[in-house]
């Protein structure tokens, strides 16, 4: 049996999950989303990544970004290494793509703030 804290909603349920002959048995969840989270966490853990990238603008040296969708948890370090080499050269705003198809996952890294675009 494995114990998890659900991160899907504000309840933060303490989940207990065990593998059975029929799949997985989950308890402790207050909603179906918690059950789905627990099973996914055991079979294919994924996360939305938030970070920053450098810019060429002295008044706004870093720009907040996030993945457009969840990526496999084991790819987070690779993504962070990729983002460490990115420098934004133009004013971008919310939803603008910074890295297209990051790591070949079919998921983009997008801007999560309008501050740079509004500043310039």
C-alpha cells in the first residue's frame, strides 16, 4: 500500500492505494478525481511545470513560463535544463509560445504573465 496526498483540488485528501489483481484500489478520496489522480500517479505521473526564462530586457530580466499541459514527471529535469538555455528576445504576453514542442513531447512552454508585454 502506498500513501499519497492528492493535489487535484484544495481538499488535499490523504489517499491510500494498493495494486490488486483487478487494477488499483484507492481509498481516502472525497471525489472521483482523487481516485483518478492516485491511479495516474502510480502508472504515469505527470506534472505541469512552472519556471522562468531569461530575457534581454534589463528592466525585466526573467519571464514566468509554464508548460501548456502536463509532462511526464521523469522529464522535468530535462525540461529545466532546456529552459536554462532560453533567452527571450521580444516582448511576449500570456499564452505566447517560448519553446514549441519541448523535448519532442508535443507540449509547448508558454508565457504566464503579461507584465513584459505591458512594460514595453
